[in-house]
C-alpha cells in the first residue's frame, strides 16, 4: 500500500514539472523540421525569485564543428563558446502557463529578443516566442522535450 501512496503523491509533482519549461529541449529551426541544438532550461534558486535560464548543451548540425564562438554577441557572451552559452535569461512565471519577462539570444547574429515560453501538449513541446516590443512582432519556434 505504501508504494501506491508514494506514487499518488509524486504524480502532481511530475505533472507540474512537465508544465514548466524546465528540462532539456531539442530546438527546431523556423522551417519546423531541422533540429539545431539541445538547450537545457533550469530554474535558479528561490533567492533569485525562481528565474529560468537556458544554455546550449549540444549542437546537432553535423556540419557544425561544435567549437564555434559567439563572435557577434555584444555583451558578456562575446567570444564565448556556443556550446555552454546561456541563451535564455531572466524568464519568470507570468501565470496561465506562460513564462516571460526575460530575453533570448540568437547566437547566429548576436541579437537578443524579449521572450515568451509556453509549454503545450502537456509539456511535450515548448512554444518559444522571440520578439521586439510586443509579442505580436516576432516569431515562434516549437521545441521538443527530450527530458
């Protein structure tokens, strides 16, 4: 009986974990087909207010040597290796399953954009919206949860 009770207590925790952007994601290019990288999104401790950050774990393009640097970045990430680079910063829960208020970096051009992250399909996919000004003016990629 105890294992069933433990499983019952664990189910809401697992459901909550899947309803957040925290985890490992396969990024999919704007074409909706091409896998580009693996990005790990983590939550900083409560002392930072539960802020989410995301870093590139691995590049998936076989033509990419994997030792590239962010030479077009203009902030503290300039000339840092792309693998390990923090591309998502300062994202917080906004309510209704939406996370935002932070920024996302495109390491290909060094530009940062405001971002909104929305887990969909029970947390199996993540809608990642990068925009300038208002969310209406931007683009969305759909990332796939790896873990």
